[in-house]
């Protein structure tokens, strides 16, 4: 079993008077694909933002192991934050070309001699033929692949994906899922995947976590999660019987 790369202890996130997330304990293991499931409003995206060190929890600690030390949101240095890449459900692309979008993160980091890396990633996401196309001309699936390529070109240790195939056609779903598998298998990238799709989680995940109304209901290996869940709410969720 691999060592944790994240450790969450007694974490709560409160917006106004509403507690949107409550996680007593959760470890994310290095090199795993963890699928986070749950209905809309369950706190899945909030959890992803905490893992991305984009915000600090209201209570408790989210700690990330950079390879050298454990850090929290307040302690993380720029080089440690750069080990984490996040792809949002609705990618915010520059109005420039596909290639310029993929190169953006590298340019911000001051990496100027990266043309080969950019071309290689464009080929991986099957967008090398659209490298000069403007972002506003792309389909939804193409735009999501640009966002994914922009993350992959940075060679992150952790890849956080928020509904990466929502509202996409089957061909784009298949391509993006293949990229996720490849990134994990070939590069050992730790992947946390937020998804509504039980079927996608079953195809991709090594472990699954279920959030309902901000509460962490169950975390278990994928086989157990789907075949022999411990919590009756998990069984109800998987069978479609749970009323939200």
C-alpha cells in the first residue's frame, strides 16, 4: 500500500452559516485514482478545491506531502503548489490559440524551451491538427481536452479533475478516460476524480469515496465499494434508490 500524499483531519468547510463539507479523516494515497462520487451539492468540488490548496478549510487540516515535507494551505510554497494541477468542469480558456493555451502554464513558470513537450501533449490529446485554432471555435469536448493538455504538460504529481467528461459525447468521454488511465499507469500520477457517473468511477478508480450532504459516507477499494458497500446509503446511492 502506498504512502499518503494527502491527509485530511477533522476538516469542515463553512460558507456563511452552511457547512458544505465535513470530513473527519481521509487519506489520498500516492499513485492511486480516487473517484469522489455523490449528488449535486454534496461537497465534491469543495473537497477538490481544498486538495488543490486553493482555499483553506474553516476547521481542521488538509496536509499535502510535497515529497520532502507535509504542508498546509498556508505553508505551501510556489514550487509545492506547482506539483498539483486542476481541471475544472468548465475550462476557462484564453481567447488565443490551442497551442498558446497549452503553453500558458509553462510560460508563467518561465519555461521557454518547451516546444517539444507542447507538441507531444497536443498529440496525446488528439489536438495537434487544431494547434492554431482559436479557443472560441472549439467544441465542448475539444475545449476540455485543451484544459487537460494544459494540466498534463506541467507533469504534475497530482491531477485533480472536476467532472472532466460532463456533457461530452461518447467519443470524447472515451478519449479523456484513456488519457486518465495512461497518465496514472505510465507516470504514476495521483488522480482525484470528481464524477456523477457510477460507471466512470467503476472503469477508472482504484478507490471510491461517497459524499452526501457534505458528509463522507464511505471510502473503500473500488471492488468493495461497488460489490459489497458497508454503508446502506452507499447501497442506496448505487442502486438509484437514494432520494436526495
